[in-house]
C-alpha cells in the first residue's frame, strides 16, 4: 500500500482525527451496550446468505450436528414486507429458539460507509421484526474506488456508521473485518482495528486460510486482532471459507474438504485458547459448507 499522502489526503486525516475525538467525547462507547458473551472452544457460527432457497428444518439440522450456536441470517431492508422470506425466518426462529441457537441479522453494503441513512434504515427494519438477537454487519469500504484516493474519508465514514448503529439499538452489534485493519491508520496513534473494536460488541475476523499455524496461517493472520480484542475486552471470532476461490486456493478449505477442515478448526480451538477474546469459529457459508467434498 502506498502511504504517501498529498495535501488533500493530509487534510483528510486532520478531519478524521477531529471526528474521532468528537466521537469519543460526545458518544457512548460500545462497552456501554450489552457485550456478547465469548463462546467456549468448539463453538461454531455460520453465514446464511439465502434463506429463500434453504429449508429452515435443514438449516437447523445441519447447525445442530456441527456445533453451530449462531447463524448470521441475511435480511434485506424490505424484510417486513417480504412475506415469503419473513415466513421462512419466523420458522427458522422457532426452531432456533427450541435448540438454543442465536439468530443475528446479516447485512451490509460498501455504500453504507457513507450512506449512513441506508444502514440505519436497514437495522431499524430487520431488528423491528423481533426475529434477531442483534446485528451482524459486513461492510467493506476497501471495495470502493475511494479507498485508493481518499482512504481517510472512508475510514471516518465507516466508524461513524458503526457508532450510529450502536447508538440506534441496544442489541449487540458485530462486524466482519479483514485481519489487516491494524495496518490502517484511524487517527494519531490509532489503528482501524482498535477504532472498530471501540464501536462494536464483537468482531468476526476474515481469517481465510487453509492452515492452522505457521506463516500466513489462520492463527498467524489472526494473532493481532485476537490480542487487540483481548485488550479491549471484546469477543473475536475467527472464520473459515468453504467456497471455491480461483484466485486464492490457500484462502479456502474447498480443495481439502469437510473432514480436513473440521480437524483444522479443532486445532484452531486449541491454539486460540491462549487468547481470552477467542469466541469460536464462523464458517462461510451454509450453502457451500453443505456441498463440500467429504
């Protein structure tokens, strides 16, 4: 990454520093909201992107037999008026309650980085259904063209969005983040990893690697955020990928198969016990997990 900043970029960082300072002074910290309880080793979570093509009974059966204690259920802002999808999620919720599985509303769009009204409208709509225990957001500002030209503005926008979502609802807010956020500045002496942790109740780090230990492994890329999460008192989930990735075979267990992934995640549970923040592993995602080779 080229860190040479021109005049406009330097101005952006000044604005960012002032914004962050005002946020600290005038907003309640995320720690004021109920924190998510860190899960014990062996606990799994998973993303469920399309409830429209997944039978709730099948999802719950899969989850129960694989230790899944939380499902991130994708829900759009039109959920309250989407009768078919709402019916399926209600059915999923009834079964999840029976088996002690938590449902969180999954949503996100890179545009939310600056379109805070859209992010807030989404959260009001999905949490207003009463079907979810909290929000799980996947917002990737680095997918926007401006990440290369005006990173400071997008960092400011992301943090402000998280702050607003946290303030809008008392239920826990969790964010998906890449493992490299500690390399991004978010003001003088502050990294984006620390700034995000200060504004959410928990994070899921996209630790997409197909080895457990050693260079460029799941534990290697996650060590920094696990350390920061422990210091901040915020749960940190690791995560694993199951879809085929043509451009990054070492980022997914697609080639290795489900048995080898299961053994690897058991090893992750053991290795990650050194970090009090460790909150289990989330699997991305239900549809591709089901179709992995044995």
